[in-house]
């Protein structure tokens, strides 16, 4: 994965926001199907995101297009992947992953859809977002779970899921997350990321 200066999250159910995101000059857009989309709008958002990827790919946009699907535990991630894996998608920004086995299962599904859609094998990357206690405890195995992994993200901010799950009391210096951030950096380097 090439380095990005900026990645901008865009609610998947708001197609005009993707155009605004591109106008901002972001290096990558993350079309969100997870937290920014109300439950009642999830089905429509999948269609909108699929259309947005197709439209922007046809226009030859400079920014890479990523999608944040709903987590596996939501029960609707499969629908998300079926809808959005298509030409023009750089990859998936995976939320709330728990362990390496889950990444292997996701890799198998993505591989199947790539083959069915005539996409180059391995062309859809994965960014793994460490947001659970389980993922933090298994970050090294997860980083090496599949060659499809492009990057790791340590979601350690005060409003992030991992902070709530681990019960951190955040400070301005952020030293309470230093151990976790260091583990993620070490896991990434050990896996060649």
C-alpha cells in the first residue's frame, strides 16, 4: 500500500459527500457502511457505495477508494462485501476484528468474490483496525494472517471502541495507550507492513 497523507471517512449513504471528499484533496476515501450509517439505511447505503465506487472509478479519480464494512459480529458484513467488491475498490477497512481466524475467513470470502467478478487475485487490500481487547491481545498473529493485509491501525483515541472496551481514562499525553501502540508498530514491522 502506498503511504497516504490523509484518509477521509465519508458516510456511505451520502453520495455527494464522496465528491466533497475528493474535492478536499484527500489521498484516500473510506466509504463508510458502519458507524456513520443508521441501521435503517444500511441496505440503501450498500447500493449507494457500490454506485459511488463504479462512478468514481469510471471517472478515473486520483484518490484510492476504501470501504469500511460492518463488523463480522454484526451479521451483515457478507452483504456489504458482496455489494462493494468491484473494480475501483482499493480495499476494506475492517472494524472490530477479534483474531487471525476471522481475517482468514474474510480473506476467503474476498478471494471468492474477486474470482467471481474477474478481479486480479489479491487486488483488494485489508486495513485492520485494532478496536477490541481480543485484537490487541492477538495483534502479531493478526498482522501475519494473510498477505492481503495492507496496513494496521491502532484505534486508541479517546472516542475509539478500544478505549471504551478497555476502560481507559485518557490523558492529553496519551501514555496509557503507549504499550498498545508500540505492540501494533512491532506487529506491523514483523509482518513486513
